[in-house]
C-alpha cells in the first residue's frame, strides 16, 4: 500500500486523533519513507479535507464536530436518495446479481461489525463499502457516485471514532443490510431509500450519543480520547 493509502487508512480508522499534529520527521520514521513522498501524500489528504495544512506549522489531522457529522449524514441521505432511485430504475439483471453477491460477501462478515471488542476490521470495512457502492452502481451518475464514495470514507471515520459506543448502543447491522437488500430486490424504491437513510442516520445517532455521554463522564473524571476533541 502506498504511503498515501496507509496514512489515509490510519486517519479514517482513528489511529491518529482529530487535531493531532503530524510532524514529518516522526511520520517518516514511523512509515519508513522519505519526506518528499510524505509531503505529497499529506498535500493530497489536505485536498480531501482529511488533513489541514498550516503553512510553516506543518500538518495536523482535520478536526471533527457535531455540525460536520450532521452535515455528512444529511448529504449522504440526499445523495443516496438520488443515486439509489436511479439505480433501481436502470439496473438490469447483471446489476442485481452483483448486488446480491456484494451482500452475500458482507453477510459472511457482518458478525465482525466494528465494536468495542472487535475494533477496526479492514476486510469488513471494504465489503461494507462495496455493498453500498453496488446499490448505486447502475445509476449512471458517475460523478455523484464518486462523491458518495468520498462521503462514505469521511463518514466511516466517525463510525470508527465511535467504536466503543456500540457497547452501550448496540445495533443489528446484518438485519439493516438484509432489509435494504430485500427492498432493492423487490424494486421498492421508496422503502429502499427509507431504509438506507435510516441506516446512515443510525451511525450518526450512535456517535452523537457516545460523544454526549463522554462529555458527561469528563465532567466528573477528565480523560483524553478521540471523541473528547469533538467540537459543537
């Protein structure tokens, strides 16, 4: 994996915390790469708004906030509405088979949904992304589909920041995915969109609840943590 890919993965999965500084020397030693490819990777991540460039002060991980999470959830729901309806209208038998295959591959790992005990599972993450991208693959809206993929990456960052929250607010991800698949195969656009949007919003609700609880905990016992850096 390229240095860009490794850094991107480590930021999205929360290995580097929001607002954490990214000193070039330390990163070069950690990843065993030179400063030139490292700068190129950080500049690329800056363009994706995952890293902030601060002139002579260097780079730091982009912050997180409740407002940004809410904006991401709203935008994802809107894009899912447009692309999923188009995909259902245009999708042929081959597309339908591809969706079923992606769902089957995800189902085999749905028991490994990120939680306090399982933490980050790159393979589950990849299959989860593949499933949701397969749903909109027939839309014919390439640029919007690409935008959706970018939004998923940013949204997954919040999901991993809230991994420990699943102990208090468990969810049946497998059932959510199954319901979405059944609605899609039934070509019920309204239901498919409704379930997909509920699936998206559920993640935001869990992370928001986790953050609110952690703020309350910190009021009596301050401690460091990724979500503790989240701003309103």
